[in-house]
C-alpha cells in the first residue's frame, strides 16, 4: 500500500512494503531515484537488522548458524501502517516466522516520516521484545537522481561537513566486505562526482557528532542535504561501471562484516546491542531545495 504526504513545498510517497520512500517531488522535479531495474531496482530501502553484507551470507548467534541477505530482511517485508496524519506516517514491523529463521529475536521496529517545510524527518525506533540481548544494525539507503534537472553526472558534487579528518574504511569490491586492516584517516570535504569515484564500491566513512552531506551542482540551485546525529557511519554509492543516473547518501548505525570476521554477531564490528525491553532511536533529515 502506498501513502502520500504533501505540503506547500513537498510531495512524497511511501510504500508499506519495506516502509520505503518511493518519491520526493519539489518544484515539479522528482528527486528520488525511480528504481529502474536495469541499474538498481530500489528507491530508498531501510536496512535492518544488518547493514551491508555478512561474510558468506551467514553469522552465528547463541551457538547456532543463520543466513541473512545483505542489508537484512526489513526492506523485503510488509510493514503495518500504524499512524497516518496530514504530515506524518509511522510504520511498524515485528518478528514473524520467516524473520525468526534468519534472526532469532523478537522485536518492534518502527519507521516514521514527517514533513516540515522542505524537510523530511526520518526516525527509526527499535525495541527489544525478547528475553535475550539483541544485536543489530540499521541504516538508510536513499538514492537521488543525478542530474536532478540540469547538467550531467559530472556537474554534481558531494559536500561533506564538517570538513575534518574522519576514518575511511575501504571495501573489497568482489565481496562487499570491509577491509578494516586498511582503515585510514582522511580529510574529506568535497567529492566531484565521476564514475571512477565508485570503482572500489561504496565509500565508507565515520561520522562526526553532527553530520551533513549535500548533493549540489554547478548549473542550477537544486540539490539535497542529508543531516544526522548519532549515526556513526555513512556510505556514498553509485553502481560502477554503469552510467547509473543516481547517487546514494546513506547514514548508518552499523557496517558490513570485516573480511576477517569470525562471524559471531555478538562481537561484530560496529554492532548495536539492546537489553530486554530496551529501546534504540536514530534520526536523519532530508532537506530538498
């Protein structure tokens, strides 16, 4: 089921399947990638209960082995629409028979979208409803059209702020796993878009306490700005070598496996943990101009 929200500046559409944003329109322009399967058949998937890929597609927990697809299973499940106002919707996913075969925890996962002026506020809330501690990752994966209205892919840039040194963690392109041994500190503030930028898969960085990434161009004033706090990592991605007309800006609470992981979810790098009845909240904003 698809739900639409609008105000004087924005019109958005969300699909209950995956609780996924399907459209962001402003000034007659579609900002969100429209899931052309010849490049990438998704718009803005929600990542839970893992971010990225697991080594060999599997992990261990409580002495048992489990398999789980990259970025988890939430993006391929129907969420229940539990609240709908003129400016906000809230979706909820709970464990089911299929999820328990992949992830043996009871949980409540909510995704909320709220419109304010030219901004979409996205809120994630995880509650542990299991008797055991819950280990998980979550994150966002929105893709934005490039170009938005004018110019070419190469006319656009990503501006990362604050402009300070941060960890860069390379990925291994064939596997999509982190190469933690090659982690290094880099000063990064602007990235001019070109295809070679993503030759080694997504660019993975650590976040500052307050973080923003903007997508702008040299032709007109249209762009996108994502901002967040308390989401300790982010990824930047566009398929390579395809001439895919989009780029993803992805705030994360969690990361893919390291290539040398032992597969234990409890000790996985960048994992989050909740005690029984515990609650975890993360938010980010998408500003459209």
